[in-house]
């Protein structure tokens, strides 16, 4: 059994955040461990706000956990402020150094509300030298880098120290969704565009990718498997509330 540490916010609706991470990691046959960066008030219809964890508390929880278990990969999601980003930098340079790290830069809610201010975005960029792969959607890639062209945005992120960049294309105006992995060239993975709007697809993808990296899968294959899995969760999604649809992370899937 491989161990994946999911670091992110708690979403009470279960569509995104830590609960999504636990489900996606478990569906790949790995065991999830968690650190909560923030409590959020959100549901399938919108995001109301968040309360960041205190950095000292986060580091205390991490020290307690990491002194006891071996972590084979790490997935980082919501970073609510630069103080929490600083605590994560301490972990990535210390206890978590050397293992695969997947960073899903959550800059806005699924409904479009901006979550990360400028200081937080800068702090996220400063984590990139300690990250294996960063997984922004196309909007987040442009917001992080200021580059309109996605290939240039990916190169910008790689120059900041992250060897692999996976930019997802759900928000682009293309018949199929085109997701591109940059690093040692560019490889595009196409998938059928589905009809609904989904809550937690980015968390699902990044967590599944971390799980496959924990299992020793090489990056291009790990990305392909994580994308296939995520598409399947969306194809089988359900309307849990009255807004965005929730991925079904255990529907008809075996790792």
C-alpha cells in the first residue's frame, strides 16, 4: 500500500478539497493522509469564504504525522494565504523533500470567484522549485504567469523550477478538451467534452496523479491514467446539490 499526503482545504459539500482527495487517492489503490490548510464555506452553487489554518498548527500536525508514517507522494491543493504557503515551503524543503509533489494551484472557485490574492500567487510561484508537476487549468496558468499563450505560460512555470507542467483545457473553446503535459517536449491528451459543469475535477485529477506517481508510474503514463480516471468520474457525475455536478470517484473504476 502506497501512502499519499493530501494537503488542502475542507469543502463541506465533498465535491472538492480534502474529501475529493481522499476518494480519488483511494480509488487508485493508495492510502490517503491529510493536512487541512483551510476551512471553507461552499456548496455546489458557490463559494462564500474561508478560514486559513494557523501555520504553527499545520506544522505541528505535519510533524506528528510524518514522524510516524512514510509518505510516497504529496498533493497540494488550496493554499489560502502566504503564511500557509510559508509553512508548506518549510515542509517541502524538510520532511517532504525528495518525493513526488503535485501542486494544483487553486486560484478561483469553480464558480469563478477569485480566492488567491496577489501575495498568495507570488508565494505559490515560490514553491515551484520544490514541486514535481503543477496542474493549472488554462485560466490559472494565464493568471499565474501573465502569458496568454499556454505554451509560453508552461515555459514560464518551468523556468520557475518545476520540471513538469500539466495545463488542462476545459475552459478553452475547442471541440475536444485538450490537456497538455510540458516537460522534455509537449504531449497532448484529448478527451470528449462532457455536458455539465463540475465541482472538484481539478482536485480529482491532481490527487489521482499523485497516487500514480506514488506507485512508481512514469510521468506521461501517470498523467494519462489520471486523466482517464478523472474523465470517468465526470462521465458518471451526479447532481448532489442544485449547482455544479459532483464527480463519482468510485463509479465503475479499478486502478
